[in-house]
C-alpha cells in the first residue's frame, strides 16, 4: 500500500511512501517518515496504487501517529488552495497552519488541562519579598472560584486557558503545583450549552437595523455572502456584529472574529463576553505552544463558540463555523510579510465560500480592493454614516503652516488649539508615525550622517531607555558618538521629529500637563498597555503622542482634538499605495476625536494646502478620495485593476540578484505572447532599500489583467525559477498581491 505525504520542506512536491503492515492511515493523519538522514512528520494527502519510483526507492513509513484524521476535508482543501494561489509548497503550508506541537508529532490528548485548588496559602508558602507570587495566587484563586466548574469533593476545576486569559502566568502555575497549592487535572471537556444573552442588546438606528437584517438572512439560510460593512468610526459596527452573532450562536454555530493586532484582543473579548454567556476563546502569537494547541483543539472539536484572534486564526479548523467577521479589514497587519504571504481578509472570504457561511469585512476606510469587489458585485456594501447615539462627527480642517512660526514641529495656530483644548480639561492626541527621538544624526560642520553599516538607511536617535543610535530595519545599535567620525567636529545634531522628541517639546510647552507616549518603545513590556490606559484615564487633561498604534480601534473617550503635524510625507511617497494608506491612517486617527456628547476636531498641519488629494479627503471624505484613487489606478493599470506578483531575491551581491532574475525572465514566454495576454513585466530592479541586514535585495514585478492568467503563468515558471542552479546561492520568494513593492 502506498501513500503520498506532504512534508515541511521547501520543495513543491508530495512524497511517496509505502505502508508496512495492514494499518492504512487515513487522509489527514500524521505519519513519521525518513527523509534523507532526517525523520520528519508529515500529513497523508493521498492513497495511491502506483508510483513513478522503483519499489526499492520507496521508503517505508516509520510510524502512524493518528488513528483519526487531524486535518479534515475542509482544512485539506484550504491547504491546497493556499499552496496553489500563493505558490507555496504544500508541506510548508501545513507547517504554517498547524500548531508547533502537532508538527513535532505530539500525541493528541483530547482531554483538557485543568487546575483545581488543594488548599489555602499560608505565610510559609511565600517569602516576604514574593509580592508577585502572592498576587498571582490570589488571582488564580479568584478565577478558580468564579469561573470554575464543579468537580468531585466540592472542588472546582478551571481550564488553564481560562487562567491565562485572566492574567495568570503559566510559570506560576508550575510553582504553585510544586508547593501543593493546586493540582493539574485532565478531563474530557463537555460541549458547551447554547450561548445565551447576558445583557440586553442596544437599540439600533435605521441603518444598523437594515445591516443586521440583510446579514442575518444570509446566516439563517445559510449561504455564503460577503458583506462590506462600511461604517464611520463610532457608527456602531460592533453592535451590528453582536446582533448578527446572536442568530448564529442560537443555531449552535461558531463565530470567528479577526482583529489586526494582539493589543485589541482583550478589549474585544470583554465586549463580546459581556453580551453573551458563551465559551470565548482568544488566539494570538503571544500564547505558548501548549495553550495554542488547546485552542486549536477547542476550535476543531466545537468547544469554542466565539473565537477572537489575529490573522493566523483564519487558518484554524472549525467544527461548525457560522460567521466570519474581519474587523478593521483595511489594516495592513492582515497581510503576512514572510513565509506563506497570505492576506487574512482574502482567506476569510475563501473560507466563507468554502464553509458556506457569511463574511463581514468591517471598516471605516475600505481598501480599494474591497471597493472594487463591491463594484464587481462580489461584495454587498452596507453603509453606516451616523455615529451611534447621534454623536457628532469630527470636523476636519487644514492648517497652512507655510507662513507661521514653528515650535517643536508644530505651527503656532496648532499649539494654540492644543492649549484651548487643555483649558477645557479635555485631551489631545498628536499623531506622529515615527518612533524614536529623531530620524537622523547630522554633523553641522561637514554634513556627515549616521548610517546603518548593514542597511541603506539612517540610524534613528533614541534617548530612552538609554542614549543610542538604532536601525529600525535590522535592529543594529551603537552608542551616539561625541565627535563626528568624518571631521572630528562635536556639532552633532538630531534632525527631524520622532515621538520621543515631540513628547519632550510638548512637555516644555505644557509643563503642568501629563504627556503620554504611545508607540512600540513604550508598550513593549507586559501589561504596558494597561499602564498607558490607566495613566490616560487618571488624567482628564492630557496630551497623547502616538504612532499608528493609536489608530487601531483604541478608545480614548476624553480626546476631543487630534493634531496631525506631518501628513504631507505619505502623499509624496513613491509607493503607489501610500496615499491610500495615509488617508486611512488620517481617518482612523481622526475617529479618536470626540465621542458621545463631545464634538471632535481634527487639525492637519500641511505645507501643501492646495494638494488635490488632501483637499478631497478633508472636504468630501474618504469615500470620495478612494473613488478618485480608483480612477487613477484604472488609468495607470495598477491594482485592483491588475493582479500583481512580486519576486524578491536577496543574496550577497546585487550582481548575483540581477543574474538570477535575468535567467528567470528567460524562462518566461516571449514578450509578444505575454503582451497578447495582457502581461506586463517591470524589472529586474534593485529594491528601494537595496541593502538590508547586510544582504542585497532586487525585485521583478509581474502584472496581469486577470488572476487566471497570473496563475497559469506562475504555476510552472516559479518551479523552474527556484530550480535554477544560481538560485542555490540566494533566497527567492514570491509575493502574490503584495501590499508594498519595496
């Protein structure tokens, strides 16, 4: 008996093996097989009667790891689709889709790891300095008593997932077990009861009612339909989600909610957990391997009813999925930037089609791709133009900074507006999408600039947590020199404005007002987000300085002024998507201004007040701006009217890259044939940042008029390209529907 196995190797092929004995593993089971000198775990994808290999060349399976398939038919079809669409080896697709412990061959235990409390803690259990341990055990006790299920001898059991979900750290559970305070118990989970409402739904306005009715009809039938829920910030998109979910959960089905980043999962979970008595599961990259496997099992077996997760959650198996929601669907975080370069929004639409369930793409700033799908009739657009509770929309205005005095990167009229807002005991958000102190260190005497030795990039000046120069591309760090290494001058000045410098300047301008910095540098540590939120909540009069992190759904109820001092840069970039992404950021950040009874004001400081794109955005809104961009994209033959594929090559030299890409081009059909098919080739060219992390990068861009033509072109050509002898000395990757051409 022969089987074909997908293995986690960078070869676009499956491999034939023979079964020893009578036990034939089902398709979707794991097997351990020899591969060269290694032993690998793979997935059985087919049973075959004949092989092109000789009998002696076919190696035997070493071990069958599963009695029942762990990859069901739907997940297998998804893997094949991902492999074909994104030109990625099937075995490596499974390596991305499956939890680490599954890939390593761990025997699946269908029982859940739970914990029970054995006794109360005493003074002898913790030393006087073990404050964190005491806090963690108190939290552990609270969660077990309030969320645990009754067990034998009047004890309660709670899952490890629930403990971690409420803030208990896994390392402390082991310590408490060693002290005899708690004990691990494995038990078969019972399927949850039908989800029930825990709180009364809010009253909907007419637009919300219409949206709920249309989506609910698709859920009841059920059938696949894609919806673009296009609602301004504060229009009540989440309430629409909740009321549609009510119907789906009542059918005993699961709901998947995708969010763009880990930071949004706790607040999203709280919102849904407050509405429903249901098993709510959070999935993100911050979980350890054991917890991720447990979550994967809960989804696959139907124990999880509401699943909230980041992009990889769309690749999970589901027992009975009834609805997919992609919140902030425009967000670039949904695009995976390495290995399997999938876009979670696109995969969500495919999964909805595959599993026959509706998909909602929710956003205040739809991507041009989503708007184009609406034009094609492939998405149904539902609009929410009113803020919930009749709250007033924020007013957007331009500040012409050309004829004004500046302080710390801010025009005087903008500083005055900040002062007036603070005088009303309200908060100001200053949006500056550049972390650090300054992007350049410059010698005033000779013009020397501090550059990264490993990248074609300047080093960014940082003073927190210590003074140093950092590369934001490869993480190179070095001390700030006292003298110019070129001429010896001590006149070294930071040039430009980063968030840390803006905080410093605003602190000098408003010494009695707390200035809170919100970026990766200040929110990297565990619980740092909670500390930032608390500081903002404790100071009704405050200034927030943040990068694009603040645009992603975070709620600052007392912010009534949003100041954007450097909007011009995004409209002048060479990246054709930059105006779209800049406009989305502006609108998303503007949505932080004003909620409920407080009107918001958004002031955009510019040196180009006559810029047509900026004027359209401010005067007519995002949709008019986006429709204008669509017209331009159509004229220029750019996505979404064409379909892009970007081939990236990196090696130790640009010459080697060029040689590989020219050899790859020679494998393509003739220019005449490609022109007839509407295929355009751009390149090969050096990447905008040609040197990065001591490697050199080059590109080849392919544009086609249809997806079908692109797939036909790539299917054989990409296999031939990566098989080139010269490709052994470089790293090649292919990006389907790239978000950036850099």
